[in-house]
């Protein structure tokens, strides 16, 4: 079982559960204050990016259904 789980919510965020560290492009860590559950924005509308603030309710639609990726290119 993975130590971190990512849940693709329908019409909403990516919910992440587990032992978390999130860093920016320069490698600086966000201060998560010990959180083990949080949501990341995927609609692009959040005022708190990369974290979700519920702005997706203004019209983001995507059904999160699992599927198989094609084989990796070597």
C-alpha cells in the first residue's frame, strides 16, 4: 500500500492523503503545518494555488474515472 494516496475528485480538486511534502519549482517547501490531508487545485481558478479553495464550483467539470495508461516509451 502506498504511503501517499491521491484521489481525483469529480468536478473538483486532487485530494492528497498521507505523509506529505510539497515543494515549489525551486525546491522550497510549503508550510503544511503537519497536515496529512489536503486538496490541490486543478481547475486553475483558486486564489490559493496550488491549494484548492473551492473555486471549481464556478464551472469546472471533469469526471475522475480510473483508466490504464499506455505502456511507457523506452
